[in-house]
């Protein structure tokens, strides 16, 4: 039996291959060629493989994915705003978009879109209800993309993230990956976020990207706010034997539930539409502070079980214990 390759590069390729439904060899070859494999403009599953060269660091957006989405779904607005080609009009639009994301957060901008000049621009189409074919077409036009080795910094231009996930060109999640081969684990990934990922960078400002994952082959941790050494990470694990961590996975590595279950198109869309919340709190001194709520694995799992049970059995006739 061939041993599982747990190197950081292999883990990166595996995640991208699972998301995009490409082979690891195709993913690697595409990156090496400096391009992106052609994929259909409308698709039902999987993710688009992004090109790091399409990322606009100043405006914190994958311009190619954003424009492909807008041209597919709102060509009349693209023409009205004159943003179909690079130029002053597109730059003004990207500045407006970046300003709204910085002020409202990426999740709110995806949910509500933005007004620019005379136009209201939709930036995401939610999952359709049953029997709504028009909404289903729009949903399929959303572009979920994953980019390897994203060079994000405007100052230290060679710094790169292992993986960055976008919805219609807007960043929603980043990942730092570690592996057993180099004797590094999830805590080294956490340290990298605290040490090397400055919240002064536009991508890492609060709310601009919804969540940051530290991942190895055994555990997942996450945060929604980077604050250098003060950054607080929480576990995003399933739990094992009534304790921490993750159970053995006979079909793969312990943490593949993250991308095979949580980060599918449908699942991430559900998180964006219903679960991620921006709330205002007061500290002990009465000072206001914004917080971005991203549910831990078991919290979301319980809510989904409750909703599914209520749908099957009716309200008040089902308990969590019966879900087990």
C-alpha cells in the first residue's frame, strides 16, 4: 500500500483538486504554466481554479472572477458603468467596492450588493427555492474560486497565502497549511498568522475576509479577526471520544471534512447566507467593538440537525438526542 503523502504541497494540491474536481496533476500543471484551466461559465458543482495574477492587491479582489460573474449575470450594468475593460471607470468601481467591503464587511456586501452611480450591482445570487428555475440559473452563475499561493501584500510583495477562497472575486476565507513531514502542525500555522499576517494589510483588516483557517492533517482552527500576537483561534474540529481533535478517517486524512463537507459550494453558501453574523458588543469598560461570528463545527451541526428534524417530524416533536 502506497503511504499517504502528507507534505504541505501535497495537502495543498489535494484540497484544490477536491474543490475543483481536477486532478492534482492538472492543478499543478496549470499553476506552473501561469494560467488557469478553462472551465464552463455556468457549472453545478465544484470550484473554479483561480490565477494569482488576477488578484488586485489594492482593491482586494480577483478581478477576472468578478468581471466574469458580472458579465455573465448583469451585462447591461457592465455596459452602463463602462467597466468591461480596464480604465478609469473600472478603477472607480473597484475603489467603491473596496470601500464598501472595508466598511460593511465582505458578507454584507455579498448579501446586499452595492449601489454605484445609477446602478445597483448584485454581487451574489442566493440558493434558489424549489420550483424557481430563473433563480437556479443565477445561482449556478456564482463563481466560487480557489487560488494557490496568493501574493497579497502591497509592501512585502513576496508574502503568499497557501490557499485563498473567493466568491465572485471577493475573498471569504484563507488557509495556512502545515504537515507532519517538516514536523509542523496546526499551531505553527496559527503562529504564522499571528507573526506574519499583519492586520494592516487590506486583506486582513476586520471583515474584509470572513475567516482564516489554520490546517494540518489532524486538526483545524480558525479566527475571524487577526490581531498579531493577540489573535484568538478557536478549534474547528469534530471532536473524538468525547474530547478534542478529530476521529480517524478510514477514507482519507482527519481534516478533509473541512473542504469536502464545510467548503462545498452549497455549504459555504449556507454559511454566507445564514450563519456568519457581524455583531456589536461592549467590553467591561463600555467600549463598543465589532465581532464577526463564524459558527464552530459542532454549533452548525446541531442547528442543521435541529432544522432537519423539525422538517421531518414537526415542531416540538424532536430533540437533539434523537439525532444521534
